[in-house]
C-alpha cells in the first residue's frame, strides 16, 4: 500500500443487504467436496456451519 493509505471504513456501508440476493450459488458438488477434504461426515456436520449470510 502507498504511504499514508488508510482504509475507508464507509466503503461498503449499506452493501450487506445486497449480498444474499446478488450472490451466485456454490458450484454443484462444492459442499460434498469441502466436507470430504475437511474429513466431515455430511450431511450432519456440514449443516452445523452452513448458514445463510447473516444467519444466527
């Protein structure tokens, strides 16, 4: 980064509402491939971390 550069904390203000509707879906097989790579036992374990954006 150039000297004197500072992050603009307002850069993405208000953009969260558009993330979910504008986000492309994961590629087919992504969840299964990730679960296998992480050594998870899908679908039970993978469901514990897969929440929609902004989910509780």
